C-alpha cells in the first residue's frame, strides 16, 4: 500500500512536472504568440506611421507649390492690371493734353482771325476817314488871312474833320494848344494847333504850315488817322497817356 502510494506519488509528481512544463510551454507559446502579435502590430504601426509621415511631408510640399503658383498668378494678374491702369492713365492724359492743345490752337486761330478782322475794319475805317478828309480838304479851300480867331479856326476844323470825329479832335487840340495855331512849346519846339514835333513835319500838308490853321488841321487829321485810326482813337490814347 505504501509502495503503491509512493509510485503514485511519483507519477503524480512527474505528471505534475510534465503538466507544469506543458503548461509553461503552452503559456510561453501563447505569450510568444501574443508577443509576436504585439511585435507585428508594433511593426505595422511603425510602417503606417512612417507612411503617414511621408504622406504628411508630401502634402505640405504640394500645398506650398500650389500656393507659390497661385501667388505668381496673382502677381502676374496684379502686374497686368497695373500695366493696364497705367496705359489707360497715359492714354487719358494724352487725350487731355491733345484736347488742351486743340482748344488752345482753336482759340489762337479765333483770336488771330478776330484780330485780322479788326485790323481790316480799322484799315477800312482809316481809308474811309482819309478819303473823307481828302474830299473835305478839297472842298474847304479857305482864303488866307493874316490872322484867325479861335472861332474861325474851330469852324475850319469842323468842316475839315467832320462832325463824327470833330469832338475828339477838339479835345486834343484844346489841351495841346488851346486852339492857338501859333502856339510853340519852348522846351520841345512842338508847334501849332496839334503841336507837331518838329513843326516842320506839317510842311507835307502845305508850305504855309506856320500861319495857316487849315494846313495844320489837315496835317493833324492825317496824323491821327494814320497812327490811331481816327481822332477818337487818338483821344482814347491821349486820355491814358496825356500825349499822343
């Protein structure tokens, strides 16, 4: 009995050892499998992480390139818009400048034409006055006298100059000589009704310029017509300058 129990115990102990070893092996296998699984999973995760990192690296680079391309496109568009704006501004400025030049040229042309017209009318009026003065002179041959009163001299002037210009002629003569046909300016030598300087200029109207008021009036009228267009033109100048 005892011997049998001993054998059984031995067997039991041996069986337990075998079982224990088997269990340990099994456990180790399981653990090993689990560890292998964990290692495989870790390896897969590492590969996935690496791939993901690689993908993440690629994405920013592509985005950066796209951003750079978009930036260059925007810059090109901005430069094109600026160039168009500058060209438009230059064109508008050129148009304004041309319009101003055209307006100035048009104004200058109009002023030139107006001046030419005024000059022609003035010349026509001058010729008319000269003709009238010439005809008046022809009709007013006054008998010479040794002396003339102021009223006589003024009457001569009215006939020679004509009513339309007489008042202006009278204004000048009144201030230059006071209707004294022998008036002499002691400082300058100007002589006669219209104070010709020198008095000998009046010889072109007649050799008797010193003593004949009619000769002086004719010369004075021609002078005013030639230089100022008329006695009234001469009077306008005289009022502004106090000489003519």
